[in-house]
């Protein structure tokens, strides 16, 4: 079982939507360019956009994760900072709903 320190260092590739939703692309390896392009195509097919980012930290336990912008996907019209703030707020809300 991973220690608290190991969980807080966990890194995963995510796609973050402007409203704060996110989906994990990979935890144990970097996504390929083809996977990234497929994610962008899926966003565009739903008339969505977002950002490829790296999340450092576990979204379920430990310190609040940090998000590092890598690149935009699908031409978002808002800024990454607002999306990251919404994402982290949603993570904290889910933690609160789950209880101790």
C-alpha cells in the first residue's frame, strides 16, 4: 500500500474541461501523441474543449493535488487557471461528500 507521501507525489495525465471536469489519460506511462489526438477529437465531437495537464497528487486523499498545464485541446476560449480552480474545487467537494 502506498504511503501518504507516495500518494501525494502521484502523477497522472489528465484532460481538464473548462467547467472543472477531468478524465485521466494515464498514470503509469505518458500518453502517446495518438492518444492525445484521439482525446482532442473526442472533445471536439462533443463540441467541448479543454487542456492536457499533469495532476500531481491523489485526487481522493492527501494534500490537494496540483495541476500543471501542458497544452490546450480543441481551442478552449477560457483560461486554464479558471478550469484548474474549478477542477480542484470539485475534487474537494467530492472528498467532503465522501466523509472522513
